[in-house]
């Protein structure tokens, strides 16, 4: 980088006006210098030492240039360097009404009148489209400094309440940033331009005699660029940002005639610009050690943008009229001071996390070599610190099984990884045993809550348990072998068993069925009791047959009800339509109402959006008409009354009033659109919630109506003994299989295989 590039580049852009003072302002032949001449005032006397001519040397003078040429001269190289990793700053400075906002953002009337910000966005995304080796992400933010208050112009685009966060300028090792400023990722040029337009609508503007749309605040639009290489994961990450600053214009209160709020705003603007000029003077002086960046919010935010490690460009917007020659001289003096600030731009590179991982892996290898050397000195050469292989894991598993069987007394362990693997294998074995025991219990028993007195009473009524909540034994004692008992729900936790059963167990000299359950019972919950499924089925069948023999009339409605149930469950789509008409009608009604409200809100949102676009187009048409009226007035000559106020015709006055009404209507429609977006999001949440609830209720209804056995379904009905959710659905669906197994006729003696008793019983055999 040569010496010319190690300083701030400055340009002057002259506002094209019909009253350009050609006799006072002269441009050099190379368009890099401006000479200003003022005639001596004869009223000051013969002795008048006041300076009458000035000469300013800049990097370029833009006079009667298009927006495209201005961008190519000022910003194109800076944006290209930003894509390579250099930070960049472009700042427009000058008096009010000199064309700073037009240079920075341009006019919306025509596409060719776009300013620096839209063209910079376009250049960035064109470079991304052409990039093959790099993966580039772009984010944007828009900050406003109004009366020494930080405002986020894009805070309304988020729903996280970022606009309520207290914003502050914070210094950190990597630079200056604004705490609470929202940064929005953008993937297309259109998204970034939409954010720019939305921020422009939130800016503070006012009207005075020198400018009808005067910016009353400093605005900073920032483009953040992050680039990573696609081909190699070890390439470093490159970060850069482009600060595009539209400063508020300096004002002479004697010319603007500002009063009230406009006067207060002008005071803050001139104060902050004065502090900015002090910073520039301090930066240009190599003897200054302290730079007072904290004097104002503007200078604090621009700490990294004024010189230092950043490409900085200043555009001094000036007016070529003789009336504003003092403001023109002030702006050119500021540009000259900025030119003497030195810069040393550097590429912003951050280390990729994968680089750190590789460095740590290398350190691990060195530490392993160190440990291996110490183990060799301690005669422990067989110790390794690598992850265990499949063969080593299989060897540890084999040793654990031998240890549990008693074949070996200890397990060989040489490092920490083997200790961890041993505990892991023990944990797997314990879990496997728990699942096996639980599976055997669930295949034999249905779990009933001991505090559910209604279900226990129903079991007592069915003859499955007695008054002490013990299971009743079957008639054929020889086939069962012993009397079965329930886990006692009493506080002492002891179990009762029949006297005959215990005597029979002692007589046989074998472990009874109760003792086998005593080993498995602790796996059950203390608040649950178990009932054998087969005993429950047999008792129900016997009770039904006895009732049929005594009185056959009450069974007809029950059989009719059972015949109404289809042999196979219907398809879920058909069942879902039936559910929406019957049990789920209320939920379905609420779902439809919420959906209709959501559709109405979306329709209204589309109407308001179209209305906003129509108002915007109408505002642009009126703006064109106003510009034409102003051009015509300038050509014909302006009329001023006795007090110095400009006189305009009725047509231009009506256009101005209509523009004011359209702006108010636009703001109201925009507010309504934001409210509709919030309502749409809320209604969408309600619709999704109703849909999920409707599906969940349907699944429960479908399972209880078509998958649960008939007698269990009766108990699940309102007023039944069993509540939904007490029995797992996978266990309930297997009840029909158990019922069929119980209902199948036993083989006739001599025609099939005889069934033996599970335990040897005296005087009986197979």
C-alpha cells in the first residue's frame, strides 16, 4: 500500500443548482482542486486585510456527476476491499440541504438515482453470486443518533422486544459495538433493500427554510460480511464491515430560523459535529496522545471508523451558491483536516475453531508420548491410552461374565478406560435383567393402583380377590400347586399366604410360586398390586355363564351391544371423520373458528399491504410533481414577501398538503400491518394447538373404541371401574389374545396331549 492510500480519502460533491456562482467557485483542470474567490467589501474601508481567496486540494471533485459515477469514484474500491476483509467507512458531511442523504441513499423516484447504500448492497451480492471458493454471509443494522440518544431503526422488525433494550456504546478488545442494536441476516439483495427502506421510514425528519426534508439525526447503515472457504475447513474466517454514515447537516440558525423542537435538534446536531471536528483535529496531530472519543455518542460510535485500521472516505457535500459560501468554506476545511488523518487498514481474520481442535489433538499426542516414556521407565510398557478396540471390549465382557459365574476372582485392569468399560458393562447387565423381570411380570399380571378402591371393589365383586385383597386359588389345587397371593398393601409390607399352601410347600420340599414372586416383587411400584390376567378372564367367564343360567334376559342388551362393534377396526381416516362429528365436535368447532379468524386476518393483511404499496406509489408521483413545480419556480424566479418567506402557488401548496396527508395515512397503514402480523402469529399458534389436541384426542378415542377388549371397554366408560390410562395400551391390546387362549377348549383325554401339573403332586402323574 503506497503513502497516498495510508490516509483518509476526501471528495467534494457540488449540489447542482440554477444559481451556481461561477465567478466565485472555480474547479481545477484535473477535478481535484477547488478555488474560491470573494470580492472585497468596499464598505469595510481602504484597509481591509480579510482573506478573499482560498484553494483546497482533494482526491476528487464531483460536479454535475451522475449517481453511478459518484459511486464508482467514491465507494466501489472500498466495497471490493471489504469483501477481502478490510473494514470500510464512507461518511457524508456538509451543511443542511447540500445533498448528503441524496448521495448516501439516493431517490426512490428512479432506479438510476440510487445512492451509495443500495449500490453497495448490489455490489456485495453480485460478488457473492460470482464467488465459488468462499461461503459468504451478510448481515445489516441501521443505527440512528437523535439528540444524543441511540435508536435502532430496525427494532420494529423483531418480536423479541429489542426496541425496549437500553442501548449503549461498548468498547471491547475487537472494537466498538452498540449493545442492544439488532443485526439482521440477509440472503438476497431484496431483503437488504427492504430493511433499508423500513429504516428510512423510521428516521426523524423536519422542515425549515433551507430544506423541506431535513434529517434531524445521524444515521449509520452497517453491512457485516463474513467469509469462509468452501474447499478447506482449516482456512481462517474473514470478517469485515462497511459503515455508511449519513450525518445530519450543520445549520446556521440565523438562516434556518428554527424554533421550538427544531431549534433543540439543531443545537444537538451542531454540538455533535463540533465534537467530531475536534476529534479530526486531534487525529491529524501526531503529537496528541489522547483522543476524546467519548465526548459524544457520535464520536464514540465512530472510534473504529475514523482512521486506524479502516479504509475511510469522506464526501463533503457543498452548495455552489454565493449565499452559502461560508458553509462551503467550513465543509471544505473539514475535508482538508480529514485528509491528514493516517490509516493502516488490515485484514480482519479470526481463527477457526477447527484450528484449535487440531492444536489440542497435537498436544494430546505429545502427552501420550510423555506418558509412554514414563511407563517404560516404570516397567509398565503394556499400558496404552488409546480408545479400547472391539477385541478389548469383548475380552472385558467375557471376564465380567466369568466373574459373575464365579469362574475367576478378579478382573484384570491396567488403565482408566478399562475401569470405565467395566462399569458400563455391569450397568448394561443390570438393565437387561430389570427388563427381563419386568417383561415376565407384565405378561402374567395387570397392574392396579392400590389406592383405587373402585377397581379393587370390582375385583372383589368378580370373585378374583377376597376381603383381605388376596387372590382366590383355583378349584384344581393339583394343577396350580399352591395358592397365589397379592403384594399386601398394608403398611407393614408383609405378605399373607394360605396355611395349606405353606404346608404343601414344606411337604413337597420345593420352592413355592409365592417365593418365586417374592424375588420379583421389589421391581414393582409400592403403590401397585398385581392380578393374574388369566384368573381375571376365567372368573369373568364363569360369572357370565352363571348369570346366563339364572336369568338370560339381561344378557340380550349386552350381546346386542357387543354385536355393534365391528369385527375389525375401521380405517383411521373414516374413524377421524366420525370422531369429528361425535366426541370431537367441540374441539373441531373451535379449530374451525380459529382457522377462519386466521384466514380473515391474512386476507386483511394482504389488503393493507396492497394499500401501502399504492400509497407509496402515489407519494412518489406527488414527489415528482413537486420537483417539477420547484424547477419551474426556479426558472421563472422565486417570490419572497416582506418577511423573507418564500411564496408558492396554490397548486404546489395543494401537492404539499396531499403529501402530508399521504404520509399520515402511510404511517397508520404501516402500524395496522404490524398489528395484523402479530395477530396472525398468535392465531397461527392457536390453530396449531387445536390441531394437535384434536389429533391427540382422536388417538385416545380410537384406541378405546376399537383396540381395547369389550369387557375392558365397559369398565372404561363413564361410571366404570377403570379409568383411562391405568393400563398400558400395549398390554390392553394383548388381552384379547389371552381371552382366546382361555376360551379355547381343552383337549379330550385320549385324543390329544395331556397337560401336566407344573409341580409334582401326590397320587397324580402324567
